[in-house]
C-alpha cells in the first residue's frame, strides 16, 4: 500500500515538474532573448544603431542578412567620404605634378619649391589625418562601452552552460587587455603617430637620412607593440580558455550522469538541465551573433573611411612618383603610412573583442 | 603646334643674330636676345587661357584649389620667371646680379606660400 502510494506520488510530482518546466522555459527563453538584445541595442552608439537598422535580423540568427543591412545603411555615407577624400588626394597629385614640371625647368629653385610643396601637401593631409585619428579614438571608446555590455551577457550565458572558469577567463582577459590597449593607444601611440608625421615632414624638407630612420623606427615600434599585445591576449586565451572549457564540459557531463542516477525523478532533472543548457546555448548564440553584428555596425564605416584614406593617398603617391615628383611623392607615401597605423590600432582592438566574443560563443560546445 | 614652330624659329634666328653681333656690339646682342625672349613669352601668354580653364574646372570640383593649389601655381610662375631672369643676367656675365635675382625669387616663393604655412601651423596647434 505504501509502495503504491509512493509510486503515485512520484508520478504526480514528475508530471507536475515536467508541466512546470514546459510552461516556464518559453517565457524564460523569451526573457533571456529580449533583455540582453535590448541592452545590446541600447549600448550601441547612435551612428551604429542607424547602421545596424533592424536588430531583429541579428536576433533571428541570419548573420548574412544583418551584415547586408549594415552595408546598405552605410553605403551612402561611405561613398560621400570616398568622394571627399578623392578630392583631397587629387590636390596632392596636382601639387606633385606642378613640382615635377618646375623641377625639370628650374633645378636651382626646385629646393624652394619643395618647401612650398611640402606645406601644400601637409595642409591637404594633416587635417584629414587629425579627423581620422578622432574617428579611430571614437571607435575605440564605442567598442569599449559596447564590450562592457556584451561580454557580461555572453559570459553569463556561458556560465549557464557550465563553462564557469572559461567565462571568467574570457571576460577578464578581454576587458583587461582592452583597457590596456585603449590607454596605450590614446596616451602613447597617438602622440607617436603625430611624431611620425612630423618626422616625415622634416625629412622631406631637409633630406636628413637620420630623421627618416627615426620615423621608420617609430612606425616599427607601433606595429610591434600592437602585435605583442594581441599575441599576449590570444596566447592567454589559448592556454587558459581551452583548458578551462574542457574542464567545464567534463563537469557538465558528470553532473548529467549523476542526475541521471537519481530514481524516478532523476531523469526529469537531467532532461530539464539539458533543456536549460540548450536554451542558454541558443540564447548565447543569438546574443553572440547580435553582439558581432553590433561590433560590425560600430567599426565597418570607420574602417572603410580609414581604408579609403590610405588607399587613395597611396595611389596619389604612386602616380606622383610616376610624374617624377621625387621628394614630394615620397612624402605623400610616408603620410599615407600614418593612416595605416591608425587603421592598425582600431583593427587590433576590434580583433581582440571579436576573438573574445567567439571564444565565449564557442565555449558552450566545449571547444 | 603653330605657336611652338614660331617660337623655335624665332629663338634660333635670335641666337644666330646674337652670336653674329656679340663680337662687334655685345650690347645690341643682349638687346636682341632680350627682345626675342619677350616675344616668346608673349606668344606663350596666348596659351594661358587654356591653363586657366583647367584651373577653373578643377576649382569647381575640388574645394581646396584656391587655398592650396593656387599658391603652388604662383610659386611655379615665380620660379620660372626667376630662372629666366637669372639666366639672362648670366648671359651678360653678371653672376652676382643673377644670385640676387634668385634670392628675390626664393623670398617671393616663401611669401606666396605663407598662407599654407599658416594653415599647417594652425592644424598642428589643433592636434596639440
């Protein structure tokens, strides 16, 4: 009699627990979907929100469509910026062409014309360089703000899948290195880029080889520093993140095995746990994709602007060299390298955040 | 092309005439070459409207043309005139005068480029 009573009670409790889980999970899942996506969308700057457009595309997991919408929204501003930069690059080309003509005719006075030509190219390019530097710093600030919203959301979802130490590793590593990178870029590398531009200008005017070598040393130093920081970050994730992920995946499997050994209701707990894990992984996947779409919305237009500046001024320098402009063509080429340094700084920060996001996304499957 | 042929022929005739007159009357040789040079420059002046048309077309599409490219054209003109004048002085064996002309041309180039230097200094100041 007692056995029958216990059996009926167990069945009723199991049925009640199953019904509760079945009704609770969709609401929980909806809440889990909506709240992080809303927070992510609010954390985006205004320009990025306009570029990202309908965030529901990212929420649906259609990454290609979300990227396509971003491209459609930024195409017109990118085209306008391309035309403006093209005009500035043509000014550089015209100045170099005039110098080439004067140099052929008046070799004695050509040195004077180098001063004037250097001033003209500096007037055409330095303003653009300063605005591009502002764009780069703005991108870094916006990425930092966005990552401080995205990473806790991703790591919370990663913790729900069992990757506790993995989440901690990713969160700590990304934010720590991100802060260091932002500080180094704004306090050290930005003045170094300006110093590099000043040195190449001085080299064009006076032709001192020592100044040229110093400028190349500065450029190499900036590049090596970025590579070192990124290498340390990815190395730390590779060493810590992989091991932590494997440990947590084993722990999750152990927990599932232990819960399966409990009689009658053990299976229900195991199935519910698996559903929660699967739901958390799905939520994290959607949030992860939305986060990546948000990152692209922040960085895509600035990267296009930086790339356009570098490519157009490089082409102007190459064409100027073909006209025989000599020193002025070399100066234009060296200035275009200043743009690529700014592009490298922004790309380093973006890459680091993307690696962290992917590490958090892939942590759910034990990778 | 017609203008070029006229200039070539005029220059060749003036050089021959100057060579002939140089031994008997060097001052007339100088005047002959000076006159031929002025005629050549006046013939070239007829080509300036086409250059001005290109400049006007560029200024319409490139906003910085007057501020940046304009001083460059002026500096190029100063360099060319300075070169011609200095060489004319050297033809008369007046090297000191030629050096002074080149100095004047250098200072004139800097004066024309002063707005560019001011613009660069203003941008550097904004960066700092």
